[in-house]
């Protein structure tokens, strides 16, 4: 599986715009491996996607980075009501430093 990760995206709208632009320009994305899943209510998911630069209690500094196969290690953040999901690579921080829309 591959996804287009954006660095320090502010919110879901910026991530959507960057993803559309990258696809239009022919970018393919990076291979990833989900290492943890966080399920949020629709309200909490919307709150999360309004500010990707905010520290999250469910992100540990050890989350993220890459594995020996070169895949990006990430957290899948799932909206329980809609099924939408965002991938988060914290890259050693407590906030979603890199985010992608999982398709």
C-alpha cells in the first residue's frame, strides 16, 4: 500500500489540497505499514483534523519513522462513523508531523 504523506500539514483541507496537487503532478506515494490504530468518534475525528499541529495523547515519540524494509511506520486514525482514515507518522514527535489520506 502507498500513500502521499505531507509534512506539517495544518489541517485536513491543506492535506486534501496537497494530495490533489501531488496526484495531478504524478506523484505515487510512499509504502507504509500501520503499526497502531486509533478509533475516534466523528466529533473527535473532526476536532483532530482541524489542527494537525496539536500534540495528541495517543501519539508516542516512538511512533513513526521507517522499518527495515523502508516502509513508513504510521498510526491509522479512523473515524468510527464514516470510515474515513488519516495516516500519521509522528517521526519522533507527539503531533502528526506527516499525514496522509488513506484511500
